[in-house]
């Protein structure tokens, strides 16, 4: 009688201990549940996807993409929130997804230093004398821009007692460079709340 | 002796419970839509989720050369139901197109409410879609 009870106890303890075993590092899904009220990777991923989907099916875009692939440039999004967020990375994600959709062509003039780099490279090719002059790229042949995309991130934070209520809004607009008209605009709102426990940090 | 036996049984029960919660069911509901054949397949792998959320309709159209799917979901509960969903796209050969760019989105269904979720294909090559719904509590 003593042996089965001991065995059962040992088994139970073993199961409990293995259930509580944790490793410090593990790979987690990209889209996990919210852990903080800060802007998290899954928020950025959802925002980029929503904005790209909205732009691709916008009625205003239809006339531009009907018979051709307009040339687009995307300005780095502006961060008007109090958090340090890599807006260049978000801008890159939007551009990457739009490029993959195949409806637009892109130039990269808005990114810092790109224009200067292009000019410097063309100049270097032509002046060093290393390349065949007939094959060297001449300045003034780059594709002209049709439209440009820009956006902002803003934030409202409310603290009431132990509760923090955080609101984020991503806004983006697509402008026709020729007419100055706004072809498409959309926004994505995110609201998160957390309550600090009575005890502990 | 009797006390020890009870203690052992209680410990075994507790361990079993912990073991069960550790192995949470991450399966969900899958809705496959093929815009070429018009076929829709609903596959329910999580009975608890299937009892809470019904798939009530599937529609698709084409906008700016890209396929778009609309799937209507209805809550059967009076309480709020939180789920995550993602819609990924496949080309004519059944190959997934840029799956990483289609994240799980959160969806809050109010009591007895119905909502329509929409997904747009990543490119003109996308012809069939797969909606996957999972319980929000199962995302780490």
C-alpha cells in the first residue's frame, strides 16, 4: 500500500516540476497578445497591412493603375508621439508590401542621402575614366515622380489612478504630384489600457 | 495513511490540471475560399471556438486587379468574444504568397454581434484565400 502512494506522490511532484520548468529564451509568434501599452511589433505589422490593403483597393487609385504603373515615392513617416519609434522601418515595410503588390513603381528620393549618393555615383563613374564613356550613365534620365505617400503617427495618453489608457493613430495620405490632389487617405487607430496592480511594481 | 493517500490524489489532480492548461488547444476555424472555382470550405478544429463563433457568409470580388474576400462572422454568445484572425493568399498553384506579410489581427465580437472581415490579396497572382481564426487567449 505504501509503494503505490509513494509512486503517485513522486509522479505528481515530477509532473508539477516539469510543468513549472521554464527556459529563458524561446522563439515566440510574431503576432502575440499585447504585453504593454507601448507600440509593439504586432501593432506595426497590423497597421502596415491595413494601410497597404486600403491603398491597393482605393477607388481614387483605380484610374492611376488602370493602364500603367505610376511612379511613387514614400517619405519617411513622422513620429509625433512621445515614444522612440523607428519610423524609417515602418516606411520601409509599407514600401516593400506595395512593391510586392506590383501596382506601383518606386523611386527612392525621400530617404536621407539617396539623391546625393546617386549623383555622387554617376559623377564618379563619369569622372574617374574607368568606364566606357558611351556606356556611362548620363545624369538627367531618372524616372519622374507621379505620386508620393506620406504619413504620421500621433498619440494620446491618459493616466487615471492606476490605469493607463494609450491611443495611437497612424494617418497616411497619397498625393498626386501633378494636381496636388489627395488620391487616398486612411488611418489606423490602436487603443490599449493597462492597470497597475495594487501591490508590486 | 488515509491522509497521505488523499494528499497524493489531490497532488495528481492538480498536476493533471496544470498539464492540461499547459497544452492549450491552439487549433481554430479555417475558411478556405477559391475564387476560381467558387468553392468554400469551412474546417472547425476547435469545438469551443466553433460553438462561440459562426461563419455566416463568404463573398469575394476583384478591385484594381486584386482579389478581395469578405467573410461574415457572428457571435453566438451574449458575452464579448475576443479572437485573432489572419487571411493569407495562395496563387493558382496553391503556393502561399508572402505569408509573413499577413499578420494576425485582433477582433472583438460584442454579444450576439456579427462582423465582416476583409482581406485583399498581396498581388494579382492571389486567387484563393485561407482565413484562420484562433481564440485570442491562445496567442502567447
